[in-house]
């Protein structure tokens, strides 16, 4: 039995060896990537069981992705290998640790992750889990979009918690309108939506995170939790029953923010599985994301539960895990 099944885009992040524009950096490092599977590794390191549904290419990069998941105790029995190249994302890293992405993926070129099809989905594999997690990037192109929607339907039929991360990447969509329409349909099915602050503002035309959260709950009746990650300002969670929590971030030396939101999502889901209060979940998730930001790559510094516990103790937190 798995706690969390993740489905969606899986890819190799090409991280520059130093901050700066592509034309100026001397080289790139190969790193594991793909938001749903950053989450899968995060969940595993935090002590829960996770599995992956995805498509990789029949190339060394595909082998690298599967091997990384296995080394992190993520079940890979439902990853398929397609006759295509593995998806790549080149990262622009800024001195602040913030980043942007440049994709080798549809609509620019066909690569493996978008070839996941509905026929690759095993209903029993999903039905046996407690949480299904996916990302908005997985909805940009067919047949992956239909595969993910099938997985969501299976999750809803079997009473899983469906967690959705919009993960806005505008250059992968035909248009902003197409993205908003697709997200609107998925929001209707989600039990929890995890936004970055800029994503929430773009999608709902509002600058106040609390107002956005209330707006989401009013508009989408299935949603039970809205979380808005506020970057350096911390994070905010609102639940359907009116409970809310805010926690400031922890000050660390930020090296690379790639995957910080996924680290936060992994901790959020572990907190839900543990039945913790929103306040405890928020602090735990902030600490997990902060630790991740101290190293390069999306998963290299994802912490264990013990590491998060020690981090909190060092900062005088009374949160016990």
C-alpha cells in the first residue's frame, strides 16, 4: 500500500554551474526534475511510501530518472519507457537563488513525458493509495493530459485526497486562456490546491492571498484546503471548515529555489497523512522547503524527517514530529 501516488511530467533539470545568463555560464549539471516526482522523493525521505506514474525516454537520461527514484525508495513499477527522448529543462539561475526555465518539450519538440497515455494507467495502483498528486504541466498536451484526467477520476471514485499544484509554465501552453480553462476544470475536482503566490495572483486577479484563498473555496465546492506559498514571506493555509494558518519562513542561505515548492508540497501531504493541525503542517512544510533551498537541484537537499526535526530544534521551535 502506498501513501502518495504522483503522476505527471518527469524530466532532467540542467542546472548552471553558476548564476547568470545561458550565454555566460560555463556549463550545466544534470539534476533530477519534474514537480510531481520531486514531491514523490520528498514524501519518501520524510518517511512515507510513494509511487510514480510517468513516461521516460529510452535513453540514458530516462535511466538516470528511474535510478534516482529507486535510490530514494519511490516505487517505479508504473513508469513506462517510450521510444522518444527524455524531457529536458534548462534553468536560468539568478544570484538570489531564484530561477526560470527553458524547456525541451512540447510545444517546442516532442519528448517522452507527454506520451504517457490513458492505457498506461492502472486503476488498482491508484486505488490503493491515500493521496494522488499531480502538476499543471502534465495537462498541457495530449495524450498525457487524458492520462492524468483518467487518474484523477479513479482517485475521486476511490475517495483519495487529490492534491493539485498548478505549477504555471506559460510557455508550455497554447494560450493563457487555454490554461485557465483547463485549470478551472481540474479545480472542480481537487481536494487541495497548492499555489505559489504569483500563480494565485495570475489566475484570480487578486493580490491578497487570504482573499484569493476564500475566493477559491467559494468558487470550487470540492476544495477542502487552499495553500499559498509566499516565498520569503512564508506560507498560508485555509481549510473548508474555516481554520487557517500562517507561518513565516526560516532564514537560510539560499542557493537554489528550484523544487522548493515541491518540498513544501511533500511536507504538506505528509502532514495531512499524519493528521496534524494546519499550524504544525505549515511550520513543517516551511522548514522542509527552507532546507531544500540550501543546495543546488530540486531533490539533492530534500531532508529526512529527522533532519527537519533537528532544524526546528536549532531554531527554537516547539514543534515535535
